C-alpha cells in the first residue's frame, strides 16, 4: 500500500525560491532583455533621441557585460576591428605571427 502525501494548499510553498527572490530575478532579467534590445536600436548613428537617451541609461551595463560591441559591423561606415594581431619574438631569433581571436 502506498503512503499518502499530505496535501498542500499553498502551491508557492513547493517553489525553491521565495516571492522576493523571484521578483528580483525577474527584474534583473527584464533589465538585461531591455539592454539587449537597446544596444542595436541605438546604433549606428543617426539614432533617434529616444534610443540615444535609452543607450545613455544602459551604457555602464552594456559595456560591463560586453554586449555593446559589434553592432556597427554592417553599418555603412564600420568601426575598427576587435582583432588583435601579434608577433612573438623568441630568444633564438625566430618570430611567429598570430591573431586573437583565431578566426
């Protein structure tokens, strides 16, 4: 015979996170989603005044998580490349060129 589980009337009690934690996570996700939308919307110039002001609001976050780069790639005047080229000089006189990222 199976043991019966006690019935719970409160469905929220079975959730791993409390209401406050879920609200904070939801707000953070909404903020991040808005930032992902604002980054390409505000560039390339000329951008609307609304998108430019939204970009100023999200500017610190966009640069902190590096989601502001690369949106000008397909613009009429693309910006500088983010490729790093280097040359290693060894003690025996030989050199080895390379780039990062290796694409």
